[in-house]
């Protein structure tokens, strides 16, 4: 089979695929509206998979795969469409997953982000976390939020990413984008250096280790608005994950710092989006929103994160929202199926009960 990476990228663009999977002994597959579908019937041979990976990666990246078992970088199609690439080895064979990065930034309204999230963008300092599983749209949400700041504030924005996904041209703000591996060795080092570069807003693409988390918290404490992502679901779990990353003797101090500096946790998941005919057409996000209040700060400080859930349920006047409320609203609007509502809800019995009560 004579197949080149450009052909597969074109197919991904044409079919509206979010991800392209390349694997030896399997046909190339696209994720379309959440489902994996083969592009061709014919599987790739081990040699073809290797050649496709070699078409994408340079010598340095191939060497990284041999040494570390994988490499991540960005790749552009000739038409300008960009992809985030992860190449790897499995069973001593080569494979890759490419995530298509949307060309146009969606607005916060188009993403369905509640109004309170826009207010957060004008805070002078603090930590705003966007969390969720891999592929839940965190990067898209952050890019949309940064775009608002870029357009409406006169500030210096520094993004630290691995790799850079969305390119931001400076508008009212000055935007500096640094790629880990190419421009700076690590996230933590990039944050430390950023503090000497007169930043107002710092985006940390991934808070993946203790050093990075500590640096981000310090940056938020010292008068900067810091955005970060974590692969957690829900505000309480996010706070626990951050605290648990530190040695036991430092955890009380970190809780105090988080209580003072955390502005919000926005958790999200993506679900198949239904059109008017009930057919799947695209995807839609559901959100859990926690904003910092005296009660929330007290829960974090006193290590009572298990009580945050009840604060979310009663905190609508502060812009808070539970995931179940967001899911229920999407279901009522006809945007998600009943099955997805129930399987994704944190307390499905309560959701069903409320729906029944509203129908009476």
C-alpha cells in the first residue's frame, strides 16, 4: 500500500476527525464524533508504520523514541492545519496518534462556558485550573480564554507548552509562547524564567510533577494570573491531587497556599452532541465549576475537600455548577442522549429523581 502521512492528514481534515491512529498490523483509524473508524480496509505493515513515523519525525525525535519510548511534537499540513503528534513504540513496533488542532478558536460562548468563567479572566492574580481526562477539550478551553485576555487586556501573556498547540498572535496583549524541549528544558524551569520576564498571565500547559506544581503556585502567589491543567475530574479530586504531590510535612502549608491563591477549578468532559434529528454531530462539553469563596477556602485549608461537593450544589449564586447540573441542562436542550446523561452523571439516581419531579 503506497500511503503517505500527507494523505492521512488530508483524510483526517476531510472527515472532521479529532484524532488519527497509526499502528502496525492495523488499518489507519480516525476518531470521528468520539468513535474510531478505519480509513482503509488494508492494515499497515510494520515497515509502512515505521515509514509513516519517519515522515513525521526528525532525527532528534526518532532518537528520543529509541531512548525514551516516545516523543511529542507539533506537525503542520500544507494547508496550515496543525496536529499534535505523539509517536511511540509498542511491542517493538512503531505507532503514532495525531490530534487535530482546530484552525479557528471557538468563543467561550460557543464552548458553552458559563459567564462566571469570563469574569475570572480579569482577576489580577491567582491560580485557575482547567481539568479533565485526556481529550476532554482542556487545551481548546484554555486557548479560548487566553484569546479573550489577548483581545481585551493590555498584559504580557507567557504560555509554556509541550508542544505549542494554538498559535496566539499578539493583539492588545503581548504574547510569548515557549515550547518545552525546544525553547526551554522543563515546565518548572520555564516558570522560573518567566517570572523574570515581566509576565502578567502565565499558562502552564501541564502541571505534571511536584516541581512544576510548586512553581505554578508560587507564581500565582507573587501577583500573576496562572492557568494550569491537570488530568483530574472534579474540584475536590484536583485539590487532593495537588496536595498529595507534596511530602507529608509540606501538605499543611500547600493547603494554606492553595486556599489563598486558587481562584477556580473548571472540570470538563466531552460527550457526543446530538443534532435536531437525534443524530450524533460533533461533541459538546459538560462542566463542573468551582469558584473560590470563604467557605471553599476554609474547606481547602482544613483538609475537608469531601465537603466541596455540597458547596458546589448550593453555590449557584457564586457561579458554581455541579457536573450533574451541566449534564441535565444539556439533556434538556436535546444536546446529549439520556444514556450519556445517566452514565456520565456523578449521582445518576438523584438526576433521575429530579427529572421525574420536574415532569410532574
